C-alpha cells in the first residue's frame, strides 16, 4: 500500500515498458491517468504514484478477499472487461478457488528434481532431463548444445500435444516422465541433424523469480507473473488487468483450447534438486518461454558438469525461438560458445544466430545447500540480479 500511495521511482526498464503500452493506453482513459499522468511516457526516475490502487488495497485489507472476488472490485473488473469486449463474467471471479498442489518429480542422474505440476509447463524440464538421461553425457560443447536443444523440442511437442488444464484434459504425468518414455523419445534424436521446432502462439513477458533458504533450512523457490498486463485499468480501482489468457490456444485440437472455467497452460516454473529427500539446490529464472530452456541448462551444468553455482549461471547459454513465441525457429547462442560450436551446429541444420556474450536473457538465481554453508549465485545478464546473505 505504501508503494502505491507514496510511489516509487521508475527504473529504465519500467519506463520502457510504460512507453511500449502507449498505443493501447491511448484507447483507455483510466490507463492513461495511472501510467501517463502528464500525458506522455514518464522517464526513468519519475515517481509513479497510484492512489486508486492504494485505495483498492485498503479495501481488501479491511473487507478481505470477498471484496475482490464478489464485491465492488469484482464488479469494476467485469465492467472493464465488458467495455472492451472481454469474456469475464461475475461468476468467473466468484467461483475462483486457489489450489495448493504437490510438486511433480523425476530422477536425473542420482538427483530428484522437483517442478511445478500442470498447468505449469515445468513438465518440459523433467521430460527433457529424462531424454538426456537416456543418452550418454556429451563432452563436446556442440554435441551438448545439440542434444539439449533436440531434447527440449521433443519435450515441448509432448507439452503441446498432451498438456492442458487437468480439470478438462487429465495429463498422465507419470507416463510422460517415465524412464521408458525418455528412452523412446531419445531414440528420435539424430546427433547429426536438427528437427523443426513446434510453434505456439505469442505471449508477453514480465516475470519475477526469487529463491530463499533461511536459518532453519526452509527452502522456497518462488516465481510470479501475470505477463505485462493488457493495458486496461479497471475503472477507478487502479488494477491493471493481466493478459495471462494469451497462453490459451485457439486450435480446436489443442488440450489447451480456450474454454469457460478453464486455466491456460502457463510458462511459470521453478525447481529444486533433492538428495535423500532433502533439498540441496534450488533455482529458477524469469524469461517466459525461455524459462524451461534456461532451467534445463542450469540443471545440466550443475549435475552433468559439476559446476559451482555461479559458474553454472555464467556459462554460455542458448535460447530457442523467441522469448514470447516459438514462431521464430532460430537457435540463439551466446558468442562465448565460439565459432567452432556455431559452425558445428549449422552443419547439423540449426539456424544459428550468434548473439552477444551475455545476451541470452533470463535472470537466474540459484542457492546450493552444503551442510552449514549456503552458496548463492545471481545472473549477470539483466544487470538487476542480487544475492543477499544474512
């Protein structure tokens, strides 16, 4: 409430995000009033105050969650949706229930890997790891990148084909991450030839990740995102409506097809590595569709290559497709991989785009627990990661 009421200075990135919303905001006076108070995009350092949002938060503080899901705030959200031709109805909010679910898990080379269950697409990481486990560990960097990329493509295809809201299309997770399935998928990989990347509709990034280990060794791997918002502020509530429904598919054959009461498969995923039932490493990253790709590489660096935490984060990284869609099939590799790796990948049929030394995106954070010692690492790529010990 204090941040909404007193405001906070915009970072350069927040200022860019605001400016990118200008075209949409031009159609919605309530949005302009909040994010363009002087009629133009605010500059870095501008103190953004949101008194309407502060008032809404105080209402929730005083009246509880019912005011948001069934009261005046809910009515304002539905009214804003109606004005824009949206799909929200009062019952969508009134019937909301938050579920607390058990993580899904798979073994990988002697470790137990925990991930979020569907509707998260964290399942992709576990499927890809089971595929890699069925293959010999690659010592050659080009071989290693190729196998990781091809395993990711196969895991992504599994996700697109089978994963939706479990309430509508049950997902047989145990089968998808079984060793037998991993071996069967691994047999489809040609060490010398790349296959095409499956496509998915576009989405929008704006994600925050953090991991925490306290003195009692309670461990949290936390990730949150509503994408960057759809540009519509709901009346005088100050609430910017999210655009997470952009993760739905309009393909009638997709298990992730848009439907009433349904939750879209989303990009959010974070992980833990366990030994003997206890967490030893915890990590994750923002990055929309690149999250699973980055997490796959982090776990491989830690387990397969035995890298220390910061080295695993700093190691050259690849990304496949665009951050917000898979319509771009290029393989982006940080230049630190070197020309030999780039040439080898191109010879296998990858459309390789060399990028800057530290340009693969993400903002990974990892903590390793070794007895009384904690080792933390933060990603230098975004310039905003931090590691704090106390």
